[in-house]
């Protein structure tokens, strides 16, 4: 559902590693303190990430979710993508090939999405089984 609040895109530094991430964290903290933060992390410049960086991403996501917000990843590729996959951290984030797609994901269905009843005409009948059907 679109709340009208724009998503904020934050370009990540080349290295998400202990000892180099702290200055970025101080700047990023203000964004996390916003009401319902909607953040897109642009990985296009990231070349290296270590365990500290992966754990920091998880801490940011936890904070955003507690504030009824979300963080999505964009342009994740190469070694950083592999590290997040191997550590399991990548499974808890929604990731998109481009920043544009990540931002669009905050605004409901993508342009090529079709209503649920087009795939499952009987969906209305099953609304009582935990499905929420938007009108």
C-alpha cells in the first residue's frame, strides 16, 4: 500500500567493513530514526563487505522494522552479493537489480502486476484463511 511517504535512497560506501563503516553509520542513524523509514541501500559501489558489515545491515533492518518501516537492497552484485548469500543475510532482505525497482517496490504492485483474482479466481472464497484481498 502506498502511504505517500517517499523512499530514501542511500549510496553505500565501497567498503562495508569494521573500522570504515562507523562514519557512515553516524549519518545513517538519522534516517533510521524517522517515522516509518523507507530506505533503499544502493550497493552499486560496494566492493567489500565483512561480517561486521553484514551484521550492521541486520541491525539496521531490525531497527527499521521496529519503527514499522523497511530497508531494501539495490544493485547488489559480485562479492558482496555472494557474502550476503553465504551468510544468510541476503535472505532477510528484499533485493532488486536496480535502485528504481527497489524504490518502486515501496509503492505497491509493480507496473506489470496483475490482480490476484486473475491468477486465482476463487481467492475471495478463501479470504477467511489468512488471505487479505484488496478491493
